[in-house]
């Protein structure tokens, strides 16, 4: 029991914390490294969208730190202030990554469409999960543990689908930045690589954590059935 908890819950949680630390450190470092072209994240996002023939996506500034994302429902590319307004390696890397999602959407990229399709049930499972776990573990309601397994199964599938979506967006970003001459070879190119690789690690960690929780609940259910 304790071994399962350490391997399936504690270790993935530590991995997640480490991944977040890597992202923060990479972003903070390369936010101090300017790009020689002087283009801000917003400039780069608009240039990439125009070059891709995408004219129905708005590039907007949001106030959430590292809350950068593409909203396929409302066709919005949302960039945090440090990305939107600054001309640094971190800013253009993140902006290009998020623009990669807009290109995926415009091109009908199948994994993105699949992720969008499961978002409603994933949100429902996320909202339900705390009540399920409290009832299952603290009040001994075994049926709720089984429901928790279903919730984590949904979340794990979502995280699994997310992996190719994020990796592909980063791949597109690196290619586009090089082709458009936004980042110079050397430190700037290496910086984009490190920032995006650190960000990708957080998605891997999230998948491992979700899978670990699913397997842990399955082990509890199996013991109850024995």
C-alpha cells in the first residue's frame, strides 16, 4: 500500500513540481535574453498567422502570468504581458508555440480536434473528482472510488491526447521561427529549444501524475474485491 502510494502518487507529484520549476527557471532566464530582430511576442504571433493565411484569429493580451493559450472556440490567441509586449527569446518562443495551435486548428489537426471533443467531459470529471475522492476515502463509500477511477480515466485520456498536440505545436514553432528568421542561430535558437522543452515536460508530468492516480485507485479497488 505504502509502496504503491510512493511510486504512483508521491514520485509523480515531485516530477510535476520539478517540471514547473524548470519552466519557471527557463522562462525567467530567457526573458532576459533579447532577440536580435526586436520583435515582440505579439509581433511574431501576428506575422506567423498572416504567413499561414489565418486572418480570423485575434491576438490579445491577458493579465495571467504564464497563462498563454490559444482559444479555438473564440479564435483568440491569448498572451500574457511578458510575452505580448517583450522582444525576448522566451516571449517569441511561447508566442510561436501558441500560434502553432492556431495553425493546427486551421489545418484540422486530428489530435487537437480530439482534445477539443473531450474537453466538456474532462471539465465535468475534474469538478466531480474532489467530491468523489472525499466520499470514497473519508467516508468509505466504495462505489465512489469506482467513480473516481472513471474520472481519472477521462483525465488520463485527455492528458495523453494533449501530448501530441503540444509536441506538434512546439515542433511547428521551432521550424517557423527559423524559417522566418525571428531568432538567430546560437543562443537564441538554443533558448527557444530549452523554453519549449521545459514546457513540454510539464505535460509529460501531468500525464504521469494522472496515470499514477488512476493506477493507485485501481489497486485499491482490486484489494477491496479480493
